[in-house]
C-alpha cells in the first residue's frame, strides 16, 4: 500500500523500480497494513485483515489460536524532507486515551537500507532537557537543538521505544518494523502546509503527556551475529544477525548467496521482507518467485521450505517472540547479558 506523505519521494527505486516520476510524493509503503491486498496463495485478492481472520489457526501458530488483531506493521519509509518531530504513546496511555484508534501504543525499530553522506536522524532528547526547556525551544523554533543527533549509514538499526521523541531526516530509506499502531503525536512540522494550504494538525498536549524527558543516551543497536546454529540450522557460510528484539517483534537479518533450507515455527507465523535480490521460495506443495521490496507470510504450519537465491539476497525475518525462550536461545549461543541488552530490549514493569 503506497501512502502519500507531504515529505515523501517521487521515485522509490531501486526497491520499487517501476515507481518513478510519481505524480505525488510517496512517504511510506505499508507491507502488512490490514488493508493491504494479499498477492498470491489461497487468499489472493483479500485484505491481510480478512486473510488473518479466515486462515486456519495453525497458519497463525499456537500463540495465535484466536486471531485478535494482526500484531506487526512493516513499512518502508522514503523521506525527501524531514518528518515532523513526533512521539508515540505507550500501551497504557493508548488504552486509556486512544481506544477509537486501536488502543495500542507504538514501539518501533528502524533499519537503514540506504543512506547518502550526511544523512541523520534525531532520536531522544539530550540529557537534562526538561519540559520547560522543550516548550521554550518549541516557541523559538529551535527544537532540534535539544535532540540527540545520530548519523545514519546503511546497515544501522535503531530501536525506538514508545514515548521517545524523534524525527527522520532526508537522504535515506528505512525499513520500519513496529507494534501495530498508527498513533502519532505531532509536535513540530517545520511550518509546512498541506495541498489545501493548511498546516497539519499538532498534538502538543498529548505529546507532552507521554514524552520521556529522562531518556538515557541512545545508540544504534549492536546486532548479534549468530555463529553456531539458528532454529537448528548450522550457519556455515550464511550471515544471520539479530538486529533488534522486544516483546512486540524480533528482527533477524539474513544474507544468503546459496540455497538455504529452513523451517517454519509452529508457535507463530513469520514475515520475510526482501531488501535486495531475487530467487525462489520452495516448499513441499509449491514454489514462488520472490523479488526485492516484497513481504512474504510464512505460515507456522508450513514446515520445511527453501530459499533459492538467483543472486545474493538480503532479507529481514520478523516475528512476535516469546522473550524468555528467545533470551535463553541467545544465552545458549554464548552471548553475555550485557551484549544481549544492546539488541534485545526488555521493558522493566516493576515500578
């Protein structure tokens, strides 16, 4: 689903080489929006929301016997201008104040697919910034000065917890994986107006109610490179890295140049987002071609399947983890708790 945004691009190549010279700027491509159409298989032509409710329970997995809402939203982001300075609520605030919008907060992660020299993003406030300083800077149009600025390079991953103010700059393309929510509180929009000449709505009161003014220094995640085995598979010449994980999603980046035979997970479905390359996916009862820019739903009951790359392929595998088991698996790989904490983020709810 190609979503117009005032700050978007008019060319989405090379992810979508057919999308150039667009009549309006596209800022986001939603891959797993519930209104996105399924392209192939028995649910072809239906929306993802319809397919999710109608598919056999074993396709969803034992952790999703009752479908509920689809849990993960995956997007590509194409900024030709800065996004607004914004913040997202956490689950508690959204449940209390945003039931009409789904009642879920928004924790997300960004994986930088490409970036031009000098590309940067703002994530988290500098240490010592108070609400008073924030409001003064908002009044003086100097809000950016209060943020931690991070250079963006291809391959970087940033974890963005709910309540963390942020914006994404120009000159990059990002794959965003997030808790399924579209609640955004816009704080500052650089004086832009929409096609009708009107400023976009701001949500300053709500933003201040949820914003974290006590954030620590933020750094990009330190991916965990799997060297032994993953899901029972010997790694051999394959590149596999845990980019980021939390209770809402886990993301694993694969780099393959030879046939990879792997298994589905009976506990839950998985999504494969192809960042580059092309080839075939082969399973017991069929096969299909995959291409850059696509998102594939791997049913929990699929069993054994193979990725046959026609050329070197990079893809992100994302799923909803059961964190205790996920952490135990990483500890079994020999990773210490300190190293794990730079890629796996466990919310402390003790207070």
